C-alpha cells in the first residue's frame, strides 16, 4: 500500500501528503488494519483521491514485495529478536492461550512465512479484502459532512464491490486447564512472566467490568498489583497489562486477551508470582472494591478515553473502529454509560474470569549461568 499505483507511482502519496503539511502511516491490529493520514482540511480531496486510487489497484511487482518483506523482517529483528524477552506477550502467549489459528498466530509471521509469500498471495489478499465494502472511511476535522460524503462517493463510488469474504468464527470458551511454560531468554538479566486469559465477546455484560478490572490491577502506584506485588510482597519489579491490550478499548471481534506481565526478582520462583497474583484477584472476587477506589478507576478510564479522542486523528480512528466492529459510529458514545454502570459486584464477577485454571502463562528466565 506504500509502494505506489499505476497512476501514482512510488513516493507520490508521501510527497503529496507531506507537501500538504501532513503525514501518513499504517498499522495492523488483531481485528483491523488502519491506514491514517493527518493533514490540513484543505488537502482532503487530494488525500481521498490517493486513498481511492490505491484501493483501486497497486503496482504489484517483485521488487516492491521484496522491499516490504525486508521492512517487516527488520521490524521483527528490532522489536522481537533484539528485545530481551522476545516480545513474548505478543508473539508467544497467544499461541499458548488460544486454540484457533485466527486468535493464536503471531501477527508478524516468522521469516519462513515471509520468504514463502508470493506475488500471487499478495494480489489475492488485496483483491479479497481491500475494497470499499470491506472498509470504513472516517474523517474528523474542520470539514462539512455533506462535502465529505460527496467526495467519498466521487472517488470511492466507482470502485466495484468484491466477492463476499467469509468471516471466521473467533469465539473460544474459557480454558479448562492452566498451563505454565518456562523458556530461556538469552538476552534477559531478570525473569519476566506473562499471563493471559480468554475474554468474553465484547457485547457480553462482563466486558466493561473486565476493562475496569485491568485498570484496577495494573495502572499506577495505587493499583492492586503494585501495592501487592511490588510494595507489599516485594517480589515484582515492573507491571503492565490489562484488557484487550493489543487492540485497545472495547473494540474487538470474538474473543480477546486479558494480559498481565510481571517482571520479578531472580530468587523468586514463577509459581510464587502466580500465587501472589491469584491472591490479589481472589480478594477482589471475595470482597469487591470500595466505592472510592471504584470511582477513581472509572475517572481514570474515562479521562484516558476523552484524552485519546481530543486529537482529530485519535477521534477518526475510534470512530472507524466503532463502525467496523459495532456497525455504528455512535457506539463510541456508549462507553461512558457502560463504565459508569459498573458496580463492585460486577468487578467481583469479572474477577472470576481470571481464575487460575483458565490461565496460560509463560515465564522467560535468564540463562542458568547468569541467574
């Protein structure tokens, strides 16, 4: 998508965008792929023309494929192989947690898969998925809705619909047995543990409470895990994680991941970290959450949500995801109501999703001679 088209050769998209005072990028998330442009409103028609042009057809060629293959390999080298833990919560944990390939596979792909990709593979994938009836166009900024709709119809309307593409069944039941995998991390100096649980569909009542539970457990020095594992038991050194971490917010199809990543001290067994985590979750499941703590967490979630929507690009991305996944851009407005409605009993029920028997965990440890 960044290598040019028959009408706009390689580099034209970037030159027009940057010459208009803008920038562009793209990213793949578990359930959507995003192409974004941040530019002045005066560049709107130029940008829509170029977006429609590259949706109409690309300049497929072996050189372009080899170039982008090398780009992805470089990302893997930098983000995965040069990471002390191999980005294991992203690439390895889903493989241990999920059964279905669609949920479990590494989004990067390995070098063997990348080298095996052919031009025919790329062309067929583009033809199947890159078309207006499988895309959402979201525009936010100093523009008029009628003007945007007219321009979208002018540039995207002539692009024909494609054949219906089947949607995979992404649902999975909760795990019935726990798993703990211990793997050596040659570049690591201290151990780390990643834990994951399969989550319910986003339309289920527990989805919003689980999002708040992720905040309650992980975010800041006041979080339950920081107070319990870092300050209290003094076994952890760093914490991160939460609900739907790779997609963000409440936008996902089928199931998603609840992640908790804990860096811990060398002398502490991974099993002790798991037990300490389970104690903190069991306390919530048993006692619930005090009103003041629940109010603080709700405020933080909503403040982060509004802050993310303040930039026009952030607003456009969230509107596009709401439309693609929920079928309605106004679904974005449901989040404050869902968050405010969560009660202490809801959090107690949500904590049951993090039961030990439903968990998959991977511990990355330094080589034996360096522990």
